[in-house]
C-alpha cells in the first residue's frame, strides 16, 4: 500500500511543473496573487467576524430590551395585548412578530390585510408560563417554524390569564450577513485578480530587460561575437535606468565593450608581433643557412656570423619577453611604496654607463612619489637606453632631470619628426629613423602603461639645439 502511494506521488510530481521552472514573470504574478490571497483571507475573515459579531449582538440586545420592556409593562395596569393601541401592536414587523397563548391552550394572532397568518410554535413550557399567577414571568428559547429560525420569548400575563409570545426572525440578520460575505468575497476576488495582473505587469517589465540580457549572453556564448547591442536602461525614453536591472544592463554593455576592445587589442598585438618577429627570425634563418658553410668562412667572417647570431638571439629574447609582459599585463609582485626619483635615476644611470659606456648626468631634486619601484625603474630606463642607442657617440652626456615629479631624459641624437611625436608611445610604432636599428617598438608603450597606472602622463618633444626630450610627469607626494 505504501509503495503504491509513493508511486502515485512520484507520478503527480512529474506532472506538476516545479515553481523554479516557471518564467520569472509567472513567478511574480503567482507570488503577488498568493500574498494578496493571504492578506485578503486574514483581513476579510477578521472584518466579517467582527461585523457578524456586532450585528448579531445588536439583534440580541434589541430582542432582550423588547422582552424586558414587555415584562415590565405586564406588571403594570392591565391592557389588551391585541389592541391596536397596545404596546404589542408595534412588534408586528419584518423582524418581530407576536401572538397570545390563552389559558386553555389556544393561540391568538393579529391579522392584517394581505398578510399571511403565521403561528409561532407553542411548547409545554409556554403553556406553563401561560398558567402563571404572577405577571411578567419570562421564558426564552430558539425554535424553527415555516422554514425560518426564531428567537422566542414567552411572557406571562398573570392570574392564569395566558402569555404573550414574542418572536424575532433570525433570517433577515443571516441574509444580511450572507450578502456582506458575498460582497467581501467579490471585493477580495477583484483585489486578487488585480494583484495577479500587477505582478504580471511588473514581472514583464523587469524580466523584459532580463530576457534581452539573457539573449545577449547566449548570443555571445554561441557565436563568440561581442557586437550585440545591450540596452542599459529604459530604451523607450532614451534614459538609462537607475534600478538594479538597468545597472546590470549598463555593466554588461560596458563589459562587452571592454571585451571587444581587448579582443581587438589582442588581434592587433598578434598581427604586430608576427610582423616584428618575422625580421629577427628571417635573419636567424639566413645566418643558420650560412652556418652550413661555416668551415669555408674566413676567421673574420666566422666571428661576424657568431656576433650576428648572438645579437639576433638577444633581440629575439628581449622581444619575446616584452611581448609576454605586454600580452599578460604582468606586473612585479611588489607593494607600492614611497620612491625617491633622484635615487631611482642614479641607479638607472649607473646601469646605463656600465652597459653602453655613455656618460649619463643626473640632476634631481628630492621628489618622492608613491608607486612600484620596479615598474618606475623600467619606465625610466627605457628612455635612457633609447637615448644611448640613438646617440651612441654623443659628445654631450645624456641628461636625466627630475623636478617636482617631472622626469626628462635629454639627448643630442637625431631628434623626432614633429608628425611622429604623438605616436612614439604607441605599441610597435617605430620612427623612420629607427627602423634600421634594433628594437621592437614596445619599450615606450610600456612606459606609457606604467606611468598611466601611476596616475601620470608621458611627454615627448624636440630639444632646443638638437636631440630629443622624452619623459613623464608623476604626481609628487606631499606632506
């Protein structure tokens, strides 16, 4: 038996779609409707019970007051209960009716034109009240007659003269409560439907943009293309939405833009790298071919061939290292610290003197900047090495000047073409005068990246009297 129940339960779960598989708009609509249903049920139940209690209490109070007044009047001067001017004449209405029970068991009721005569039920207790000697004795009960419920009170006339029965019809009160319940149900149903529609509209408005973002993500995932237009906000009025979905759209669009730019940079990097690598590789291949006739070369030719191979391999190694660092955006694992630019310039100058034999003069103040010492040293060494390369036999020393965060490397080389000044910091760019010399065109682009990462900017100009000035400006540390 338990196995059959589990099997039936499993089949039922398979046929019922879990809520987590519903569309988000449907979830909004159902959630709003459920919340509204709970609120309507609680508020409606409380309101109906309160109203029903007050109405029923009011009817009970009216009945009790009427019975007490009649009992008090019965103790007063004698009166004709059925007389048109008597106190009971006013009791015959839509809610109240009355009749007189005689001592012999008979029943007398008032008769009005075009009214159906209806008798209240009489019990043994009513006959006992009718036989009471004392007036105003009351007996109350609830009973049914003619398909309706009544609240009935029997009041003795005294002296075994009979009793008056007062009946209060309960049906009008219950009918009124039924109408109230139906009205509350109608209002609740309208509110429930309205909540569901509101949830659906809100869900549609919210999920509409989420659907477009999902389509964009699926398009990028399936095609690898990054040109899918992503609305960042309210496309209807041209304003960017400031809500969470709008911010998500803006962030997603910015991410696609950055990815597209990165992909384009990567493509250009590969194309440029293949072009730059082709020259040293071609030279190496030529020299390797010459190596087959190494024994036939004169001693000076052998020495020149070996020097060429060593130079080409060094240049190729340097180019590969720069490409790897540029492609991976690798930085040394060091924390930023305070760096004295004067001390940094002295280290770079000493190393350049040892490598090239050139005289390098440093004129520096006490400027301190905050940054990564290794990166900043590389940013300074590249312009100094370029100056030594383009002015190998210069009569004047290479000058490194540091003033309030501004670093200038001054040489007396061939200078720069005015049209090339704004391009020398681009990747793989090489001026016409430098294309016959070794190099990759990556050094100054790395200077630009390092300086930009430290909040500064690069600079380049022709030096008065001949030569070039290349350097950068960094924000000095104050205080």
